[in-house]
């Protein structure tokens, strides 16, 4: 009997759900059994705000386990991965992406427009905080931590102390909690994080048999969109305190399939908000992202990002998978 493949995962409900979906899909496609192996990360042990915890706080322990050979492959929320490549490791598949948009969960079924001035809104991402401020609605925005249920409890629980929270719709979908969403936010108002809603299936680059096996899970349109978004992020060399957003969509154009990429750099207080878009072919996904980042830099994005003070590429961390 073939030994099960060992799939490393964080222990949160969302991470386990994501990894479980991947395990089931791989077994269905290839017949190979998969067992989940829980790996505790530094981000799981800390209650500090995500942007203060450092680079790859939710992925380093998984990558260490991969390198050590205690697991065969890992599933990450792609937006949690630093843009710098990990030596000896390979993203073997990007499964079909879930809805990348953000979602509002508010008391009394309210939409964003129905929140009164002074309403208390919680979220874990600086990108969302900046964009909420940029709306000019006089909301009281607070950074929050915790898993999905903890965050929802801040609005829906008996001890609720917030009027609303903003979460990734993909996470709520994967946990079967989409029913609590009171509004899915239009990207024109709230542009998602680069690679939000996408998963990265990673293994050792020298395990060619597994590289080939995992490739069955790859969804080319999702990979192309994520490549474009993350190329923008890498070119901006955005630090952990810089709210950057990007959203790539594939659609049929006049000359065939094309990527429509939107990108934004927003100051934390929302007073400066640079937004641009660019199109191109999926084959040029990385170049589209780089070019759009260059245009943002030409408009002064570097003064928002504070590039003189940050440490360089690969320093991104925009929020946990929760």
C-alpha cells in the first residue's frame, strides 16, 4: 500500500479547511492518500498585530518542516507568502482561486454605506484600514487579531464591541460562513490584497515526482492573475507597514484572453490614494505587474511606502489567512 503523503498545515480552522480541500482534490485526481500534519507557526503563538510580527510569520515553520523532510508538501494562503523565493522550494500548484473580494459583516445586516459616522469597524489588515479611512466616512477603524470565529464574535457574539468587521470573503466561504456576510465589497471601494483568495501548494524542488503529481491541481488563470499581482508587490518592495492592493482579472479581449490588473498604494490614514490599471496577455503576467508598479512609483508611491527606511524586497506581510 502506498504511504500517505504528509501535508503540512497550520492548525486554525481556516487553514485546516483549506488544506483539507486540497488533500481531497489531490486524492480524487490521483488516487494518492494524504494525511494532514499540523505545524504551529510563530504567528499562531503571538497576539501581536500582524504587521509587527515580521516576514512570513505564518509560513516559516511550514517551510522549515518541508526543508527538514518532516512533511512532503504544504498549503499556504498565497497572500501570506513573502515575494522572495524560498531556496529549494517550489510552488507546484495554484488551485482555482476563491472570490478574492473583501466582505463586511455588520450588526443589523447593515451595508458599508449604512454605517453611521463613528461606527466601530475592525480588521486585521493595514490595507483595509487605509482604504476605509480613504472613504471619508468618519469610521472608527481598529486593528484586530484572531481567527475567523474570534473576529465574528466581536460583532455577532454576546460580548460584541464592534459595529462591523471586514474579512476576506474566501475564508468565510471555505468555512461555510458566507451567510453572515452583509455586503461583499466592490473592489472599486476595497481593492483586495495581492493573491487574496488564492492558495499556494508548495513542495521541495528536488522532489520531481511530487512536483509532477501536484501539477494536476494547478489552475492556469488563477496562477497568471497571482503572478501579476505579486510582481507588482515585489517591484514596489513594500514594507510591512505599507498598504498595497492589487487585483488581476482574466477576460476575453479583442485579441484573445488578457489580464486586467488594478493596483493601489494608500497611506495608512487614507489621505493619499494612488490607483492605476494595466492590461496585457497572461503570458506577460509578471511584466504587467512590474510595469504597473513602475507607473505607481512614477506618481510618488515611494513616498507613501517610505522606501528609504525599509529593508528591501521580500518584506511583505499584509494579514493572516484569517
